[in-house]
C-alpha cells in the first residue's frame, strides 16, 4: 500500500523544523563564538602586553589559544547538529598523540622556549655558560637559543635541554668580584707585598670601595706563598681591571725586588766507588 502523500509531507516538515532549528542554533553559536573569540584574543594580547611577555612568545601563545578556541567552537557546533562526538573526540585524541610522538623533540624544545621566554633566566645581550658552552646571548628563538662567542663563533643551543640545565648568568648583577692570585717567594716580606698590592688597588678608580678589598694569604708551600686579592668592580670593567692589575703587579714586583718562587731540587752525583756522593743544588 502506497504511503499517503500527507504522511511524507509531515515527515519532511518535521525534519525541516527539527533540523532547521538545530542548524539555525548552530549558526548562531558559530557567529557568537567567532565574536567572543576575537574579543578573547584581544584580551589575551592586552594581558600579555601588560605582563611584559616576550615579543617572540606572544604570537605562539596567541596561536595556541586561538586553535583551542576554534576546536572548542567546532565541537559545540557539530554537537548542536546532532552528530555523535565520542568518535570524533577519540580521533582527535589519537591524532594528537601521534603528532606528539612524532614531534617529541621539537615539542620539548618548544616547551623549553616557552619557559625561557616566560621565566627569563637570561636575556639578549647577557653572557651565560650552559651545557659546556659560553657566550653572549644573540637571539632567543622559540626552539633554540643562539650564542656568540668571544672569537665570533655561533652556537645553537636547543631550548629543551637548556631550560632544564644549570645556567650561569654573568650579566645579572651590576657588580662582580675580581680575584687575583699572586705567587711570591717565601723569602719575601708578606707585609711589604700586601702594601704594594694595596697601593695598586688605591690607585685604580675602577675598584669599588664596597665591599672592601681583601688581601689574604691562601696557601703556604715549600717555595711559594699564595696571596689572593679580591676586589669588586662594575660588571663592564671586569676584564680590563683583571688584565691591568695583573700587568701592573708584575711591573711593581720587579721594581721593588719582590722575588717570584723558584723551585729548587738537589741532584745526587755518584762518582767512582769509594767517594761520597755530592749534592748539587739545581
């Protein structure tokens, strides 16, 4: 028996009403969602600007936030249309897991870059030592950090290991301590040596009065006395002060006849049998 035309018409009308309303609501959710996403992106950018988030990090964080919002919006729209989302979410999870395993190293470097740019253990222009390398930070990328060495070599450090290793930053504090080690002969007058070093310190304006300079004996050996001189200076003056003080101390010691340690040894000479061995100083 052929179904009545009115029955088909009622089915089509009911289908159109039900799914038409769902489609209309989905479109409304999509439009409102896009509007809200734009506002949220602007708000996130304003917050990052106020918090001083690094310029290299802002586009990446904004992109990640935008992708998350788009995924959430698409799920809401498809769910409103009556599509079962369990399988769709499972597929998304599997795809994300596969991509994460394939890009494990890159994701580790990306996460390290985010941490470095957020926590800021160092900045561009700082001199650092990390992972057995040392140099001035040239660029902080999201995946690696570029160092320039003193002899103009370029070093690329992956951000993943760099974010989890020990980093020595020489450029954080405004002042640094210069330690000079002088070895002199045990026959010298320690008071005179200390006085000469003190005069060198007082003549150099780069030496800071605070903390107070220290001149101490740190070792006493058979032929040498080790005198450590610890002085403070502004960070930019570190190397020039170190080199100048070393050179001037050498000249001053020579001028005042401060002897440097010379190790002495005795060589036993064994002549013909019957004669006593003679000790010859060397």
